[in-house]
C-alpha cells in the first residue's frame, strides 16, 4: 500500500516537472521574441551631440526606448564633472544642455573623449571622437541597476 501511494506521488511529481518545463520556456521565449523588445534593445539612446557657437553642448537622448529607461538625470561628465539641474524631457526625447566655454580650449580635433550621463541608479557611458566641432559616438554602454 505504501508503494502505490509513493508511485502516485512520483507520477504527480513527474507530471508537474513536465508541465513546468513545457510552459516556462515557451513563456520566456515569447517575451524575448516580441518585436518591441528586440528593436528597442538594439537602438542606441544617443540621437545627437552638438556644440553651438555659444559653446553650449546639446545632447539629445531617445526617451521612446522602453527597454532602456533613463531616470532623473543629475550629472554629466564631459571634460569635467558637473551637475545637471535642468533638462527637457518629453515622450520622445531628453535634451541636456551644458555650457562648456570654460573647457572648450581642452577639446582637440580627432581626439577621443568619454562622456558619462548619470541618473540615480544608472549611467550612460559614451566613447566619442571630436571631429569638425562635433562629437561622434563610437560606442555606447547603458547601465541601469534599478
């Protein structure tokens, strides 16, 4: 009698294992195969980085990317660390403007510069090259720990 009870429990356990293995992978795969996640993940966050004639750096980030969220930005590290007190944010873009007139003479043509944009819980690391008065993004690394 104990043997039948054990056998029934074992059969239930095997059925449960088969059920879990058949449902969980397909559910996980379904999430990763959704087109929204794949396209958003591969899109870069930086739309453009430019410097105007008044030595104002304007960084435009893509805010429509739902898989790479950006929180409340508090700092920008470009030639020197500085806090970001104001920036524009809407559904499509985040626009950061920073005056670099004190540091403009440190920029040299065809040199690489690292730009960091920081928000509480995350960072955006950019490897850029300064050419023709503009920054070109070579590499973008997104880090979000929340």
